[in-house]
C-alpha cells in the first residue's frame, strides 16, 4: 500500500468505478487535414464532428460507457498546439457541434472526457503573438516560461519549448496567470456538460501546479474526473502530490506488448505485481493502445490481440479501448513527420461489421460490467512460464481468472478454482484448463 500524504486529494468520483472508455483522435477520425497551410483565423468551419455520432451506438454495443476525445480545440496542426482553448477547431466544427456530440453521448449514458493541453500552447496562440510583438511589457508575459535576463522588445522570445518542439511554447506553471487560465478553461467546458479531463503531458508539469488548479475546479465540479498522462516516474507520488485522480499506466501497457511479443510472461507478471502496488494510492488508467503508439495488433501480432484485451479487462484500472483496436486494426507509429498518421486514421462513416476480436471485447466488457469490483481488485500470479501465465483477480467473494498461452503448442495450466469459461476458449475439466496453441481464456468461479 502506498500512503497518500495529500489530504486535499479526494477519492475518485463514484461513477468512475463503472466507466470504461472508447478513445478517439477526432482530427484523424473525421478526416481533417492535420497539417493545413491556411492560418487558423482564416479557416472555414467544417462540421465534421457530427461524423462521430453514428459511432456512439457502436460504443454502447461494445458495452462501453465513456467517450475519451483527443484534442478538439482550435490549433495550428495536430491539436496539441492549441491557439484557443475556448473554441472548437474549425476543422471539426463549432461549439454547437461539440454540444451536440456531448448531448448525444449523454442520451446514451456515455460520459465524455476532453483532452486538456495545459503544459504548452502553439506559437500562433494570440497570447504568445502579443509576447513576440510587445516583448517583456506584453500583458500576457506572465503566462509563459521565458528567460527574462537580457530579453528586450524586438528580440526572439527566449521561451522554453516542449521536448524540443519549437512550435510548442511552455506555460509558466509557477505563476498565477497559467493557473487561472487552466481553471477557467476546465470550468468552462465542465459547465457545458463534459465529465472530466485527460491532462496531456501531465508529467512535464510540476505536481504542485495541479494541486493548486484541481481543488479550485472541484469546488464547482466535485464529480469531475482528472487523469494525467504520466509516462514514467513514481506515479503514486505524482498522484499524491498533484491531487489527480489517476494517471496513464504506461508500465503495464509496455509489459503487455513486450511480454506477449517477446514470449516473456515474466515481464508481464512483474508489471502486474507493480500495478497492484499502486492501488493503495489510486486506480490507474489502463490501456493497450492509444493515439501515440503502434497499434496493439501490430505490436503483438494479430492472433494475440485478444490476449492483450483479456489482461486489460481483468486487472484493476479504468480501462480505455483505442478506437479500432476492437477490430484488430493494424498500424505502426514511425519517428518522422506524419509518423502518427497511420495510427490516427479516418473512421468509416459507419462502424464495420464485428470481427471475432470485436465479439471477444464485447464478452470481456460484459464480464467486467457484471463484476465492477475488478476496478480496484488485486491480482495474483498463480502460474508462470515463459509462454504461459495464469492471473487470478479476486475479492473474498469472487474471482476472475485469466490464462494466456503464447506458445505454438497447446498447454495445460491450473484453473485456480475457476469453473466457467466466460471469454476466449479452453477445455476446463478437473481443475485444469487446456488452452489451444496461442489461446487464451477468462474464467470465473
């Protein structure tokens, strides 16, 4: 158990125990140009966001009840170089389009979270343009992380950027100006009906900044949920210091695809044990795919995508399905300009016919829906070899058993007292589960 020393951090909202998200990158999903040459202020409004509405029934059919939207605010290119936090990107539509999407989601019982890019903004942001034009005396100077020593009007602005991307200029998270801006943005959109925020690049922002911002937002919206993108480091310490509800579980994601792809269940088992240790402080946001990484079916091989989904839905966490992973779509992220495009594709106008993997995801979601205690239950490793693992996630009253076979031959593993196969496939008899080659199964007792 990890002690949480920050008394300001409340328990996550009660509804989060039951939510499972479908994550979509809107600019890609609706076919918008992510590298337009027309300046933001000169772009015509294109009402593309409504193309996501037909997919909401697909979300519900999967059994999911959350829509996690990538960036939707006006930006220069890919959405993470924001120029106006209070306006929908004209490539997506306008405020009415977003209101309609949120309303359609809520009518179906689907909650909505927006992507908040609060570490940096784009160079075309009016506040930064004022800084370039007016220098240190600009009224927006306090908003940005600049080196003031020797800086004079007319000089290039000595502003910190984000990870070497000079189009992304960093906000000053020590001062009040950025704090007030983020509080204003968060409360504005929560007031328009969204349910929470994904905090982009939260790892690059001092936890003390979030600890000042989030309590102010919770004063008005105590039921909002905040999950930070944290790629590395001590997640429990970050959560405790920041008052965030959750962080992205990159360690488990990496172990899932490494463990499966490398036929190394020991790596997976070790990560599951470390994952358990976080539960004393918070419930992580779990995933096996997102808009920044190679598709899981490409990372592990298409016949093992179901194995990854089985782990996702049977260990503790708030699960997120990246749009298309439920169909087994493939794509590889590349380190070049446009290298994310393949993993951020345009969606068909209507959802395709379900695949075997889609039906497997439906079964896993249904299992978790029947067992909401999985949200924060601990997992034991009850059998482990290089190519086979059996995980048992349980309370005093119930258990879910997940068995994976990564080998090209059938294998027999202990059933850990389970008596019924709920998803996947295997032959269960006399306390033993026989899995086919490259097979998996999820069982209950």
